[in-house]
C-alpha cells in the first residue's frame, strides 16, 4: 500500500498561525520577538483578546499602515503598531509588575531548547552579540500562567531542540507547557513530551528520530495542518 505523501514542514508564518488558533477568548497574551510576535496577525476573527507588550502597551492592535504610522507608538520589537479598542499605555515598571504579578494568561516565546521537564533555554551566552539576550523572557517564563514556545524542531545542523536536558543556559525551569514546531505540536506533561499534532505523512518513528527525548503520542493525535501562508496578511 502506498504511503501518504509527507507534507512540507510549516514555515514561520504557518507556525505562528497554528499557535494563534489556541489563543482563547478573553486571554491577555504576551508575544516574544521573532516568530511569536507574528501570531497577532492570525488570531481568529471575532475572538476578543488583548496583546500585551512589555514596554507598556496593553491592547496592541494591527501594524500601522506606512502612511499612518506613529513613530512614538511601537511594541517591544520596535514595530509601529496601532491600538485596539480599550487599550491602555502604562509605565514600563507597571507593565513588568503585571508580568511578575502573574496576570499574563499566556506568553508565547521563541526558544533554542526545551527539556522534557519543561526547562527552557532561549538565549545563548556564548554569542551575546548575535543571539537573543535573556531580557524580559526570564520574567515571562517564570511568571506567566502558561508558557508556549514556537521554534523549529531541529537546528540548521539537524540537531534536536527537544531534549532530555537543556545544554544551553536556562531561562527558567519547569515552565513550558506547549511547543509548536514546524513538524509537530507537543505538550509538556509530568511524564514528558506528549505529541498532539504531527505533520501529515510523517511517521512517529521519524518524529522520534528527530527528537532528543522520548515521545509519547496522544490517543487522538491530529494531523498538523495550516493554510498556505508565505507572508503576513
């Protein structure tokens, strides 16, 4: 019997889209730099959520049009944005008080490595001028009610990013709840990594071979799908 053809791995926009589908009504969400911040473009229509930016914005709206951009209104990634209805602008200290006080429902962060117990490493002290600095991610990872990670499943050299134990300096310990990669969605459970979505046509053995820790699979493991997206809408 012919085997199903393997779908192409998700690109960065599709990964952001997949994570955005799990943002629920009424959530207060912080988005990290890189792929995570793209998720704001793909929250399902009609779902009322507030995007918080750690520089002091509660209620980030869509990116501003070039002819209407306000150079004083930027998010933590220096993108010129708009404000949604009901938005607030607060002092940076108040913004971090909100984070450290446990008021962020979900933070979605980029990452280098995640361990099977939920430890995460999203900075690399060996390349301080090139890799991301730990910055506010340390506060978010330690204090948000739920921590989701978006990252490619493997490095450019093909090495796994999901590991028994992180090799890089830790950002926070036992904090990650869910991981969105280009080939799978993985929950972090007390028993380790649990795959809930797997790329169409990829076998469980193939996914396991690309992972540096033991995987288990949900009883209703779904096919990982996303619409064809090559750039933000």
